[in-house]
C-alpha cells in the first residue's frame, strides 16, 4: 500500500514520538545546531548568514543539512537536527496532530505585489488554461500536501473564485515539476524559487501568485524546533534567533550576495540565480498573521479542529 508523502511524514513523526527520541542537552564548546533545510530561496538568508560568520560570531556552530520537506519535522522531533526550515502552516498542522514542535522564528513574508511573490502557480506556455477558473477539473502538482505552498495555493484559488473541490492535487518534488509540466503529466505546478525561475526557463508561464488572498503580515518560511529542545536549550535558541535576525537584515541589504549563495545549496545554476524572485526576509511575527493561517487551515478542513496557537511560535 502506498501513502502520500505527507502521510508518510506523519507516520514517521508518530513513530519517533512513541520511541521517545529527542535531543539531549547542549555539549561543551560552541553548541552544534544542525538545520534541516530544503533547497529553496526562503532559506537563503540563513545560509548567507552562516557563510558570513554571523552565526559563529553568536557562538554557534550551525550546519546546513539538506532535506526534503516531508523529512524536516521527523528529523527535528527525532533528534537528527536541532532546527528545521519549513513553513508556518506545517507547524500549525503538526501541532494539531499532537506533534510537539514550535516555530522559533519567521524568516520570510509576502511582498506587497503578489506578482513579486517567490511562489507561483505555473502552466505550460501553450496551455489552454488562461485563468484560475480554468483549473477546475485539472491537476496541480504541489511539493507536499497540506503544507506551503499547497495550503497557500488553495487559499489563492478560493480567493480567485475557483471551486477547489473540483481541482486535483498531487505530490511532486519541486525539481520534477518542469519536466512534468512539459510532458503533460500535470496541468499546473506550484513551485517555490528557485524552481519558479527554472520553470520559466523551461517554457512555463506564471498564472497565479500564491500570496493572492493573503496579507503581508502572514509568516511564510519559518525555522522550527522540538518543544523538548527549546526547553532544554533556550540559550542556544535565543542566540540562533538573534543571529537569524541579523542575517535577514544583511540579506535584505545585500541581494547580490544572497543570489551568489543560492547555487551552493540549491540546484539553480549561477546564471539563473540573478533572475529569481526573492522573498522578503524578515523575522517579524505578527500574531494576527498566525491566527489567519490557523483560520485558513480550519476553513479548508485540513485541520480537523480549531488550532490552539498557545506555544505554536516563540514571541
């Protein structure tokens, strides 16, 4: 029997919780912080901060560990990583399923203009799909069900007058999306940068921004940790948060340096790194934005019960 990758992740998380796996206390010397990181532009400020020595100056040994989105939370809960990079809805959904994780900081938000968003729904250049409404009865590929960008594109489609119950969603890694669109395996894809640029380079066109129907105050990419690790290592977490804030400020002020670091941990070629849309790098966390995500998850019936935001993110 096969399961969607999101379901496999929840099974893995449950198994880790049942066995009581988790991180132990801080070692002597600079604390090692392994960060399970997916290869998208939202993590670039942190990666740049590591390369510039911002985290080491804060007294941390931060190691970027490549990961696929479904493996991030299991890695953090199981102790294979101290911190993970994912998104706000994923944290809330995990907590609604009893998984003890906490967002320790936001790292990106929405731009004012949806066209500048780093997550876009794409169709083939010659596709007959000309408007979001045309997606009814079609198939959209998303990286992981019930996380960003899946949750955000469903919200954007609803905001655009689409009956989302008539749209099929299937899981497909970002890197496989351009070929799937070109071959006609799916009707649309929903990549995040750098895969938006890779899709455009392969002949796709943007149809709808994932930030349609959102506000600029809603957190997007976040860093998370297990409740156990945060409780036992709060000083390390606070150092990470402070260093991340400096890294985000540096990234916003030095976009060329940020673009130069992208090929070091993503599959985007250096020549393409200069074309991609960048997130708004910020650690600001607006309670109203978190509440909006909780409401979206409930309205979309992804979360089966109201989400308690108490302890979901560090203020």
